[in-house]
């Protein structure tokens, strides 16, 4: 689904969602072997999730761990209760 038409993709997550989608289709050759990977992203937004770099990094890190634990290859927006999963 196109990120611009998804109701769960907000302006806070549109760019990371596009990075994730672009990364998922990229192929890198290593000794003529095609390699692909996925990208998980945790998003925290100033000032909603913190007022200092340390707070924002902590929140983004929690969202990233949530993204990885829920299957990877996704963008998760931090929320105190449960982050919004976008992929």
C-alpha cells in the first residue's frame, strides 16, 4: 500500500516509512551475489515524546525494539502505552 494513502501514516512517520519501503526493494551485489535487507525504525517526536536528546533517543529506542519484536521491517511511532506500528 502506498504510504501517502495509509491512514496510520502521519507526517511524523511518512519519511521513515518511505526509507523503509525503499530499503526493502534495494539490492546490493557482493561478489556477484545479490543481497537484500529490511529496515526497522523507531520514531520519537519533539516535544511530544521528550524535551531533551536523551529523552527522545530513549523513546525512539523503545519504539525500535518494539518494531524488531513485532516482526521487523516496520516503522513504529513511540507512544507511552503502545507504539503505532506502520508496516
